[in-house]
């Protein structure tokens, strides 16, 4: 499976989970709850247009803004024209781990390029250029109705650099809000086990 998934091994969480496993045994439900909370934090980043560490996302390129304006999607939030990427955020919990990611399946490549950035090639496409050629030999672009000369053309194929706009944590340790949320789940479960 190809998707935008990041694995973080946090020593503090591992140690606490180890103590909890000794008390509770199977901890899949704990990992499931942590996954839900981590995904909600990442969805909040989409709303705030910030990385998990709190840095603002890079602004859209002027060409992207122009394209969105033409399609009626500007002004609008970054990475949320359709909401598909944000809505694809999900988690998978097992008894020993939790994985959060986005873009499972067909949208995996889009999810990865937005998370990590990179260069893509705009697809080639064919079209027709239409001109109005005057009696003096000068030419200018014209609509189909006014053109007196047409020429087939191929467009696109040029590279586009997409900046990284992290929506999942990628550093070696979890950002503070993510860490605090995981530890809150773990500590609540431990307190419940100790009291129950």
C-alpha cells in the first residue's frame, strides 16, 4: 500500500505503554483511542493551515490562486478545495501500535506529495490554437467563431515544484500537543486500571 504515513517511536510513550501492558494486557483499544485523537489533531491542522509543530503552511503559488479563482474556489483554505485529503485521514490500531495516515488507496500519491513536497510533471495535453490572420499578415489569438487559421498543439509536460505542507507529524519525536494527547489517554487508562 502506498500512502503518506510516518512512523514515530517516542521513548516516553513506549515506556508508559510498556508499564500499561503489564497491567492491562491487550492495549488495542488504547491504541485505537490514541489514533482517533491524533487524527483529530491533524484535522485541526488543516483548519488552522499549520504543521503539527504549529508552523504555518507555505502559501499557495500565484498560479494556483489564479486557477482557483477561475474555478470559483478562491479565496479558500489551502489543501481543502474538496476536503478529500483531510477526510482521508485515518488510523489503524493493533495491540502493539497505532498508525495514522492519509490518502489510502487512489489518493496516496496526492497525499504524499502534499506531506513531503516534491516535483511533479504536469501531464501533456493536446489542443487547438486559433488565430485571426489579418490582410497585412499579422496574427492574433482568436475565438473559434472569429478564427481563420487553426493549428494543433501539445501543452504541458513542464515540472511543478510542490512545497511540503506537513499535516502529519514527521520529526523524531511527537509535537507537544500530540504527545500530551497520547499520554492523557494512557494515564487515564492506567488510573482506571489502578482504581478498578
